[in-house]
C-alpha cells in the first residue's frame, strides 16, 4: 500500500516513462478511491510498520498494485447488492502510517496540481465513508491543518479544505454535524485572515471561494453574520490590493444575497456560534440575524474605494470576434456593481445618502456608455438603478441630462 501511495504523493523521476508518470498514478488513485472496505480500513488501522520503505523496486510496486486491484474487485463482487455498512468512528490513538503517507503530499514546497488532484479524490471518499475517523485524525495533529492552509493557493487543496470544514456530508447515523465544530471554526477564522492583502493572490481568491461556498450552503452563518467578522472583511475591501478587495466583495455579496432572501434562519442545525458548549445552545441562538445597520455604515465608508475601482480604466482596446475594438471590461467591475445592487436592496438612508454624495449614479451611467458592448454590466446597473429609485435616491434629473449629452 505504501508503494501504491507513493505514485500519488511523489513526483516521478526526471527519466520516468509514461507508465510511471501517468498510467500508474492514475490507476493508484482509482484504486485508493474505489470505496472498497479493505482499502478504506487499511488507512485507519495502524497495522503497517512505518519502517517499511516506500521506495521499492518498480516490479514490486506493480505486483502490489495488481494484488490490490484483484482484492478490490473481489470485495466489490461480494458487496454488489448494496454499499458496505459504515463502521462507527473511532478516535485515533496512534499515528496511521498510510494516512501519514497520503498527507505527505503536503510536505512539498510547491505542490504539484496533478498530485493534489489525486489527493482530493481520495479525501472526498474519506469524507463520504470515513468522515469522523478522517476528521479526528486531521484535527488531532495540528500540523496537518497548517500544511493544508499553506497550500491553499492550489484549487484542489482549497476544495479539500472546503470538504473538511463543511457540514454537508453526514453519512453516520446519530451525528448532528456538530462534531469537531470548534476545530472547523478555527480553520474558517484562518480563512478570514487569508483575505488580507499581505497574502498571495491565489490564496486570497481560494479563501474567498471556500467562504462563499459555505455561505451558499447556509453553513456557519451565525459566525459569518457577526459584526467583528464583517469588520475584518471590510478591511480587505478597503485595501489597496485588488485581489483582496474583490475577495471581500465576493464574501459580502453572497452574505447579502442569502440574508436578503430571508433564508438566514433556514437549516438551523447548520448555524453555529464559536465557543458554545452544546448543540442546544446553538439552536437557541440560530435566529441571529445580520446587523444591517452596522453593515451599511461599513459599506458607506468603503464606497470611495469601490468608486475608484470602477473608474480605473485601461487605454488599450481589443478587437472582438465581430471586428469591433472595445475596452476590456474586467470581471472586477461586474463584482462591484453586483455588490452595489445587493446593498441597494436594503434601502438604508445612510448608505443611500453617501451613494448620492459621491455621484455614483452618474458614474454608473458613464460606465454604461464606455462599456456599451457588455450586456451583463448593463443589466446589473439597471437593477441597481431600480433599487436606487425604490430607495428614494433622486438622480432622475442627472440621468436625463446624461442621456441628452450622449
């Protein structure tokens, strides 16, 4: 098994042939993620001597792979009438050599995206079939979580982290989803920190991706709605780093979208407060809502930064497939206008006054003129204007004057 694992955690030698570089790693990943009991159980039983060297001759590795495949096929044949029964989770007492070997892929300074893809494939099976065992081991040794966060710049590792902190997969009878909640919240708190401008761009983007996916799944919303967390996210929005700014906007847009739909109190078993002792206490406070007044004050303060991003333009025009030369729009502007649309849904006087003081309506009209080929931008701005009119913002005179001038 160590030899099989070596295919998906170690870089192939420079002179390796196609079998070692592609075929064997692919086959090894398929075998290790096949959900067969004898393979899964091997990872969570400390039966294998850690002294065994994974660098075995190729012929030995091939024989091991052949033996594992035959064993898997045999197991699948015996259980073809249904999925194998799930075992009760047990807390790890000793280090598990096979799991340690799998997690050793994180030891690389710069992780190989192909190997991280195989790693994710195996982790997904663990989350589905051996969730409590796997989480107990990962959270039981601090270094595993730290190494995962170090490599969050890789999308496969980011997906693995999302699976680990998520509460979506509950395949064990009698579980509440509250297992390891404190450990999960500590990881999520680290993800908020990674939105800071001092981090690498890919790490910032992937952290925002994980947080947005959790919000979409209505998980840990009580934590995400806390004012102190919102202030940390707005700190990213007001930074001079475009990646950090857009990551914060993604987070806030998803949070506003979910709260404005009135779905905060849905799935109360997924709303968690860090530091609570038991699930009953969590349920009692599951109706915690987003503090819109505090949020809108923070949003009003960051409007100048958003306006600055919207007005930033490139001079070079690019030719479209229709032969028309246009300015590149950039997805950042669409994110900002979508954020403004969600903010306008709330109809807050403080925000609306600041919105008008900065002449944001006129600036949005100018964007429609400059980027006349972008229909997505036009649709989002039109929806923002619709909400602005409902909020009582008087800019119709400016709108008429602008259209007459163009």
